């Protein structure tokens, strides 16, 4: 009976060691959960950015207004018949 009791105590001690310090321990699970949450946040940010870029691409494909706006803002272009006025502060 003492031998069985001793074997059970050794098995329980080994399982407790693995639970607290071994592979897949509670602390490792917390670390993995934190990493997973960070990755989920990054994925959501990238999805939002991709959605914005996709909307911009659709706008550029559909309308001429978006192309004109980009040409004015980024390239400083003006239409014929327009007057360019620059305000310096």
C-alpha cells in the first residue's frame, strides 16, 4: 500500500511540475495568449488599412474627380482656364 501511495505522489508531483514549469505551462499559455492578442490587433489594423486602400482604388477607377484631386494635391496641376493662387503664411 505504501508503494502505491508513493507512486501516486511521484506521478502527481511530475504532473504538477509540467503544469507549472514544463512545456505548455500556465505561464507559457499566458505569453502565447498575449502574443495572439497582439497579432489580432495587428491583423485588424492591416484589414482596416487594406479596406481604405481598396476604397481608394475603386474611387480612382470609377471617377475622374479623384484623379483630378490627386493631380492637384500631389502634382500641383491646374486645369486650363483656372487661376492658381498660392497663400504664404
